[in-house]
């Protein structure tokens, strides 16, 4: 089976992107995996620090390993990890990628800690990818009334990105390019800064990751992929679909079996995942 590095580099060469979806329970994970199998495409799944606290670090790794044992190209990311201790825990548990989120640190401190994450990943004996982040884009995957204060204002400078990559040694870069975590309730998210994405990709020289893509237009996402984005993160949209599906399932039956009403959530969430994976994998 290909490594995650090989999957991402293949996507980069082909001008497509790998879909990344977060999960908080095994029902969500299985729904994501089922759609990826149906479409015949690799997929990344992620658990943030909060999601890991709920699911369990070792448990998340074991769930993904069980799917991979059946031959599926599915890869696990320690999303938005803000401590080196958390990075080490995820690597030791068998995660394929770790995201050190130093976006709210000074550039110098972000470089120092990202470099430490890279060193630990390289000493693991496995090909663990390390992602770094530049620029604050908000902190949670929620439906928002307004853009969080400060989110998206410090767009990543291509020259700074080049320095960050060179001095830290990271494998993937998540920049601030007009994207925000979460999605706005009644209007589309702000447009992505496509020229900036292209400039960052050229300067950084490594694959870019688009966070907070829930709520972005299909045209913006296609353009971002064409300009250097190789991984696209979706979380809020699938959370909304999962909840709405569960609510519909509860209204549809008096059965108290979770397998009955959770299936409705999985189905609605799966529809979103299918649409996103189809978009990311079509030039």
C-alpha cells in the first residue's frame, strides 16, 4: 500500500487533492471510509485534540488500522495539535501525519517547535508527515453568525512561508489565504485569495493544505487545487449533516436502538463526503 506521502505527491502531479474529514465516533469514520471505497479514492481522516480526547488516541489509530488491514487507502492525521507532547503521543500511536498548529505563536517559536516535531517524526522509523500552519483562521468547526475576531486577517506572506518551510523542515503547509474554520450561517464564506495560494505554493515548494473549506464555493476550491493545494479539510459541513440526519432519524422512529437513528446521520453525512471527494478528485 502507498504511503501518505506517495498519495499526496500523486495528487499533486495529477492536479487533484486528497479529501480530509474529521470524525468523533466510529459511525462517522465508517461513513467516510465507505464513500471513499465506493469512489475508489484514498482519503484522510483526522482527529483534533478535542476529538482525540473523546475518541481516544490509541482507539482512533486502531479503528483506522482495522480499515487499512482490509486494503483501504485511509490515513490518520493528528489535526491541530498545539503541543509537542501531543505530537509525540500521536506519532507513537501510529498516526500517518501530525499537524503542529503554531499559528498563534511568533514565527520564530513556530519554527522552533515545528522543527522539533519534524525531528521526532523522522526518528520514529516510519514515514510520518509533519504539517505546519501559518496565520490564524479561527479555532473551531462551528456554524458561525460572524467571522471570528482576527480570523483570516493575517494572510500568509509567501516570503515568510518560504522561510518557515526551509527552517522547520515541514512536509506540508497550511496557510491563511482567506479561509476560516467553521462556516457562516446564511452567506457563503469569504472568497479565497487564489493568487496568494499560487505564490505561496511556488515559494514554499511543498504541498499546501486548505483548512476550513466548509462553506467555500466549488469554483474557489477547484482554483485552490489548481494553484497548489493538495489536501482539503472538511469538518463543519459533515458535522451539520450528521446532526441533521440523526435528528431526522429520531423523528422517524420510536426505536431506541442507536443503530437505527445513527444510520440516518451516517447517510446524510456520506452524501456530503461523496460530493466533496468527487469535487476534489476531478480536474
